[in-house]
C-alpha cells in the first residue's frame, strides 16, 4: 500500500447533458490528465470530483470556463485488492476516531490494483494510521 495527500477539485453544476463533457474538455485543454473521477447527482445539481495530475492548471482552466471550483485535501491510497482490505483500512481509521466523509474507488478484478480516494476528517492523523498499516505489511 502506498498513499499520498492530493488536492481534489470539486465542481458543482447544473444536471444537464454535456456538462461533464465541458469539464473534461477544459481539463484536457489545460494539458492535464484525470486520475480519478466521481460524479454524484441530485435533483437540482450535480457534483463532479476530480483528481488530476496538475490541480493548479486544471483549476485555472475550469475557472476560465466559468465553473465554480472548490479544492480539498484527500487521501489517494494505492492498494492491491484483496478480500477484507477495505474493512481493515476503515477499521484502523475508525479506531483512530477519523471520520470518512466520502470515498470512491474501483477495481477491475480481485487482486488488481485500485486507487481509493478518501476525504477524511483529519488528514494528518489518517496519514499516521496509514504509515502504521504500511509498516505492518512489510
């Protein structure tokens, strides 16, 4: 397991066809790659969360295109998928009294690599917990 703290960009927008295309085009025009993506919708608006390889450039371009962008620190955790791995990780965070505000991830097959993105209540403490977990794996 490896991890890093990343700057996630969040864009709130009206829920209508083409808006995700406009966001992804703006990020592409900024010369950035999307590393992770989460789209959540509700009746009034959608929320797009992005991890990109250059948050500053992507943010600037999105703002130029008229999007309202909010930044947050998140944990980006690279894992090899295995049964019980998420349970172990989330239990360690819970034992440290760290709340997980939200998370998103995917894996294409058991044993494959995944990037788990988590917004937590205390990033620095969560880093300490992850360091301890990583040390136990060695």
